[in-house]
C-alpha cells in the first residue's frame, strides 16, 4: 500500500505524547495528491459520482480517482443533494495518517502522520494523538484499523487487476480519449477495462474473473467513465 501524501513522520509516544492533530488540511492533500486510491468495497459508490481509472505504479495495480474530481463532485453535489451523499474515498478519510513501511517494526508497518497536521493540544479543534494509557487515542485507533482494512483491500484489487491484465483485458488510456481531461501530465500509465474483449471471453475465463472480484471491478470501472464528460465540463 503506497503513501499518498508527503511530509510523513512516524508517530510515537515519546515525541508526540503531548501534541494533538488537526485533519482539516484538505488543501494540503489536494496539493500533494493528483490521485487517491479507491477500495474495491467502495467502487459501487464511487462509480456513481466519479470516473475511475486503473494505474500501474511501483509494480502495483491500483484503482484511483483524480483528487480534483472529488472536489468538483462535491461542488456539483451541493446543488442537488446534501453534502453527506457526495463520495469521498476512505483513503482521504484516514488523512492525515498512513501506514509507513519500516523494517524496524515487527509488522513491517508503523502508523505515520503528516507532520503539517501535528499541532499543540491547546489549539482550537485539536484532537489528542494518544490516550492516558499511552496507546493511540480512539480517533487515531479508528483510522489505524481502517488503514489495515484498506491494505487488505488493496491486495485484492491488485490481484483482480493483475488477472485482467494477464488475460489482455486492460487498455491503455490515450490522451485523445479525454477521459481524464483535467490531468495535463501523466507520470504513470492509466488503463481502463476493455469490455468488448470481456464479451468475447470463454465461459471458463468469465467465471475466473467473477471468482477473483475482477468482473465486479471491471463493471464498476466501465460504468464510472460516463461521469468523465460531466466533470470535464464543470472544470472548464
């Protein structure tokens, strides 16, 4: 599981016991991250609001949405429905925390935090990082558990995308397609599912996709692309 924003530092009691955190740093998140991952379990909800694409990054397959599209979707949603119904991925909800890969940790991972969100406990709106018994506070622990669930989900999504790629069912998105029109520079290749190729699969291959969640992923990713034109229009 990749870290999606910079300025990460390991969270530890000795250094941060008397400090708090403030997660109201959405502009920092927007500035740091062109993309945010979407978990397989939330693809149904995400596909109702945002175009979803598949990314290959550091030998990993990822399901992602454009960070700017989340904010555009929120603006568009306010005009017609309460903001609580607008989709925000869980990868953004856990901000400013992440799992940092550290060899010194027994599990291989340690909870990290965006150091820009560490504030004095006396600050307005500050939340404690640690509890009285030296463990993580309840709010921090909730995000720690969610990060572990997202890590497991990311492994399932990677395997599903790997299967789609192995069967030749992923297509490289060209700039001419205008699917992600508000991204001018692409550092990594982006893919979409080839539904025509899926329609030509044998019954055995189709069952293989269903068994490994790849068909579910493909259907939601394909349907989500119908939002691309609307969001590109809103951005102009």
